C-alpha cells in the first residue's frame, strides 16, 4: 500500500514560526542539484532521484480533494523543476489540475525550467493562486559551484525571477541557508538589491543548520574556498562539532551572537532597500505580514499570533486564543494539539517580545517582554517532537 504523498507542514515549533503552508509535497524522491547544505539529503542513487512514482500527481490531487483547503508547498525537500522534470513533465499536469481546483500553491525552486510552464502560472496568478520562490544564497558563481554543484547559476535564477515578475506572477526569495563567514555586509546589500531589481516581494531567511549527515562534506567544501571567499575562523567559531548535532529532531543553529548579528544585518538591509523580511529563526525580526494572493488561505504563524495578542492589550489565555483567533483558520486536531503543547510549555513565543505569566487558568501571554533569543533549531519540515529552545 502506498504511503501518503501530501503531508502537514506545521508540525514543529520551527515550521510554525514563519511559514503559512498547510501541506507540502514532493514529486521526486531525491534531488539532482546536490546542494551540500540540504537538510534533506539522503542515500539516494542517481537512478532513484530521476524516477518518481508513476502516479504521484494523481495521488497528490486525490489527497488534496479529501483535505481542507490550504496552501500547498511544492518543493519543500526536493526541487520540482530539477533536471528529471524536463522529460517527465509532471508539473504541467499538476499545475493544470491545481488551477482547475482553485488550489493555492507555493513553488520553491532554483530552476529556470519553471518558465516552460509560464502560461499555467499566469492562469493561476490571475486567481491569486500562486507564488514562486527562488532559493539564492550568494551571487558568487565560484561559491555556488562549490556548494550547489548541480544547480542552475545565480544569474539564471534572477533572470527567471525577472521574467515571472514581468508576467505579473508573484515572486519571492529564500535566502537560506545564510552561512556565517560566507557573506560580508557589502555582499548582503548586493544580494538584496539583486532581489529588489527583479521585483522580489519578500525574502525568507534562515541561518545554516548543522546535521551530522552532511556536515563533513560541507565543511570540506567551505575549507576549499576559505582563502578567497569564506571567513573560515568565523564559520568555525559559531558551530559545535558534528557529534553535537541532533539529526533526529532538529538541525543545530549557530550560536546566539552570530544568529542575532546576522539577522539584524539582513533585517536592516531589507528595510533600507524595500524588500519584506521574514526571519525564520527570530519572529520578532519579521517586518512583513503576508496577506492577499495565496495567503488568503494561510495557516497562522507565530507573527500572526503575536499580532492578535498585542491587539488584545491585556493577557490572553489559551481558551480565548483558540476560540477567538485560532479556530478561524480551521486547524487540524494535530496542529491544535501541537500549539496547545507549545503554549503551555512556554515555547511558542520564544524569540519574540511577548511575555508569559501563570494564573489559576493556566499560562497567559501579553506584550512587554524582552527579546531573549534561544539557540534552538532551524526549519525542518515534519518529524520530531517540539522541544524548548536551547535544549
């Protein structure tokens, strides 16, 4: 019996912090781009990567038809426009059906192959059903070749983004992972200006997470470019050893000081240049609220929850929060349970300025707290149990 191909997205504290998707799905079991920092690398053979399940499109559509409406994230783990898609042509089939069904969709990719499906994307954009998100971690081709050996060039991604923007298709960027020591402040400004120049609406940012499964090959690649492109001493000073990383529940972020300094720099740069900033690690630094388009069907993030509690003025308890705010989004029972657990463990609003207090009715939250950033983890889709930051 085949397992499900459509999965809930908001299953951990990290995935609740900054992403509105209800579901995620992948067309391919592996990825030809072979990005050395990928959280989802696995023991895939080249043959397995290139051959998706024959009925994967039909299974996604069937499972969507039986599920509450919400944003579908395509490409959360493997790129849906990797090289194998050029001949398999799964995405035109899927996009055509998604357009007919009125399904809001977020596509994450590094590939200009997406331009092949421009007419379908334009149709979905007319109904506010699509956003295309390009991953971009550098503008330096030498660095790109070292860390993303199978992926399209940086310039190719920017040209594709410009083409989509000109066709009135919403485009955003995923500046992740941000690798400490790889980008100077000057290079960060160049990166954000490049995004602005192709009408990128906002940027999702997340710092590099450490996992044992890929750490050695990533370190070797960075060491190979350290003399010319990487501040090696900075990189080595902000992460532990691979033996300290927890592959089972969460990837390990950098130390607190580096995390804060990196995100503040990006936040200030995005604000100055006029690009919305979504901070996946520290919700307090996010400076944009996403509404309209696909976000009409969003699940709430920690930022949306913060806004609700702040607007209430006084302390808010779980029952009021769940009834007055959460239920309007029709969460699954699993998501409701996760949020209740995070609420009661005082984990949900870490890395924000909300403060908690205890009373006879349970844990209450209100404004007026100090921002205390825990190390915590980085975004990982699915799996694992929620844990408190710093544990």
